[in-house]
C-alpha cells in the first residue's frame, strides 16, 4: 500500500472492538495483541472476496497491512505520527542527537567485532532491553500527547531494531 494511501487510512478504525478508543492520545499506545488478532481474523473472513461479494482483494490487503502495522510497535508509532501529520518518521528518518548516534554506532561496532557467543548473547539482551525501554518511552510520550518525544523515540527505536536484525545476519 502506498505511503499516501496509508496516511489517510486510520488503521485503528478497522478494528473497532479492540481499539475502540482509537489512536493516542485518546487511546493507549499498547495494544492487546491477542484481541487484535482475533478481530483481524474475523474481519479478514468478511473482507475476503470469496466470502463477501462486495469485498475486493484490495480490502483484504488493506486489512492485512493494518494488522501488521498495528502489531509492530515501530510501525504503529510511525502510523500514529503520520496520522498527526508528521512526515519525518519513515525508514530513512535520522536523529539529530549526536550522543545517541555515537552510542548506536559504538554498540553496532561492538556487535560486528564480537566473536564470543556468550558475549554476543549479552549484547543482544542489552539491545532487547533498549528496545523495550524505547517502546516504553514512546508509550509514555503518547500518553502525555508529547509528539516531539514520540517522534524522536520512534526514530531511535528504528535504529535499535535494525541493530537487532544485525544479530541475526539480516543487516
């Protein structure tokens, strides 16, 4: 789905039972993923062209894209920011916090040079903790309707998630 189209569709509205309050700041950033999955599966059945003659493949694809976006904290936060009119949240967004960038580069270098499996596991655990901490920071920012902090933390989360991929040779 194109970025332009995604910006105009509020994915929260596609799951009214699970996400009745809508996106932050009215609703929480955290999502009950089990309820979301159940509602998605039911909606997907209704949106399938073989089941509902009024449905299209595009409806089904939009629903799938919405589900994947809302399930992933990084994509969810980017979507919320897009709904708020922010344009600096895509994969190519960068931080202007030099200290944080230096820290990210230092950790990335440590990971690339680490050959000891036990030490590598410790580095991965530390990165997972950074990811969780950053998600919490995003959630807190949205609960306070602090979009600037949410945007910065969302970009930061993108860096930590890219680093997580490096642990598994996906980078």
